[in-house]
C-alpha cells in the first residue's frame, strides 16, 4: 500500500507561490493604509471645538477626504492599489486552482 501525503502533490508548488504573493501584498496594503491614518490630522483646528457635532463631523470628513487624496499620500495610495491587485489576483488564482483541480492536501 502506497502512502500519499497529498491528494494532488503537484499542486503544492502553485498554491504555495500564490500564498507567497498573497501575504506580502496584504502586509503592504495594511502598512500603507496605517501610514496614511497615522499621518492624518483627525482632530482639526481648535476653532472647530464649539461647533455642533454634525458640522464638526462634516468638516472632519471633508478634511480627511482632501488629505487622503492629496499628493502627499500618492506613493501610499499607489502601494495600496498594487497591493490590492496582487492580493486579489493571487487569491483568485489559488481559488481557481483549488476549484478546478482539487485541494492539494
């Protein structure tokens, strides 16, 4: 009786390659988004303290939107874009391989 440690041992390499791409791309997206959040001014100027909450919230959202799309965060947004594309492609390839050919182990 022959012991096989995997149902499809030839799929171990492509699935491993997909996860080798998936993990760093997820980390790149997480780190770039964290760098944007950390460098953004969430509280605003002191003269907004006496405004009603709805107006403070509206000004904060407008400020966050303007800062997120400012040229200062262009590199971080580009890293996030490429990271999400790589993450989705690697996850989709792994899903396609597992769906079509079966689970490797």
